[in-house]
């Protein structure tokens, strides 16, 4: 049987991390090793319009 994993919502993950650790977006992305330009973009929202 094939394992199917849901895609992690990076925006929600980073937002929760920021809230729990009291840090800003740049600090959170640095600590998590995530490129800040990939978080909270309008690309997904534009596709839905």
C-alpha cells in the first residue's frame, strides 16, 4: 500500500512557530531553515481567484 502524506501548510507552520516563540518572520525562517520568500506569498491566492 502506498503511503500518502498531506502537504505541510508552511504558512501555518511558520505562523505557529512565530506565535509560540515570540519571534518575527525572518527569525522564524532562519531558525527553521526556510526561505522567507516562500512564506506568505500570494501565489496560491492568485490561483484561486
